[in-house]
C-alpha cells in the first residue's frame, strides 16, 4: 500500500451568518437521493464522527467557551496524547475542525458553517413530517402488506 494516497477533500464551508444564502455540502436526506460525490462527502464526515473518542473531542471543541479549545484543555478523553492527536487529525481531514498553532499549543475550532451544514443535512424536510404526523417510528408504521 502506498503512502502517497491523496487526502480527502474537506467539506465545503458555509457562511454562518447567512445560512439560507449558501447550500450545504449535501441536500437534506429527505430531499432526493445523494449523488456519489455527495454520499462520499457525507460519509467522510459521519465516519469521522463515528468513533466515540472523536465524537467526544468534537463535542469538547464545539462546546468550549469561545468556540475554540486548546489541545491541552480537551485531551482528557481516556486515551494517550498521541491517540488524541491522531483523532484530531482525522477530524481535520474530514473538514470538521480547523487548527492554529499558538506558541507551544494548538487551538482547535469547529467551523460554524460545518455545524450548520450537518444540522441542515439531518433536519431539513424532517420537521414538516414530524409536525404533520407523516413520520412515525418504524415500529408503529404499518407494513406495505398492512396498507393494502
């Protein structure tokens, strides 16, 4: 296996101040089927968040005062420092975090546009179905045979 593998493209950024004016990386799940490229982008984002340690790190950065966190403040997630660095690198490669070195420490920030894109991907179109009662739990929804 070659070490010259191309890095995945980061998620496109959205302007946080104008969420309606900019399209997210992918359409809402309920709008239409994803293209292959949209599916790759969304899968890369969710794969990065699919690890519990990465999810905890992402949450620690996102919820930190000022919207950014020093690696020294978020590294207590039950794994070694090299493992924390590995997970933060994976979050950066997926386009979920940005970083800036300040002296000895690295500060991480969740791009507000990424949070907006993730929220729009998962919630747009779903709220209308919930409000009208059109969406129900699979355990309660009648099967195709029962609807005939």
